[in-house]
C-alpha cells in the first residue's frame, strides 16, 4: 500500500505571482507581490482607500476611491515610496501614479 504525501496548503497569491513570472508577465507578478504587502507597507488607513493596480516599468498605478484621498496620497507620495522601499526593497517602484476610480473594493 503506497502512501499519498500530503503537502501543506499554499497561499494562492504567491503561487499566481510565480506562474505569471514564469509566463513572462513580470509586471503583473510584481504588482501582485506589492498588493500582497500593500497594507503592511502603507498602513491600514491608506490601504482602506486605495490599492495598487498596474505597473509600467517602475511606475506603480494606484487606484484611489475619492478625489480627496487622491490629493492626500499625492502629497504623501514620497512617504509611501519610502515605506514601499522599506517593506519590499526588490519590488518597490520609483514613482507612483494615483488614479481616481469609482471603487477600490
């Protein structure tokens, strides 16, 4: 009788990121890795009002729920970039682009 080896469950986010990287969708994989640690990097208050959605080279696009938050985040851009560099040194973008969207949920 052979034994079936049971492995530990794996989080879907990192798995999808690795698959995207393997098929040449590196920017998408990088956005996913940033999104996984977004709240840790920027804090719960900021994360509740925006989320990373795309990456073009070293520019991270962030969808924001309101014009007030969009303006606030633009002013805090350098602080957010520093927090991303501290949390994700290899993944951190060098610029941010804030985009107003209807919903960030």
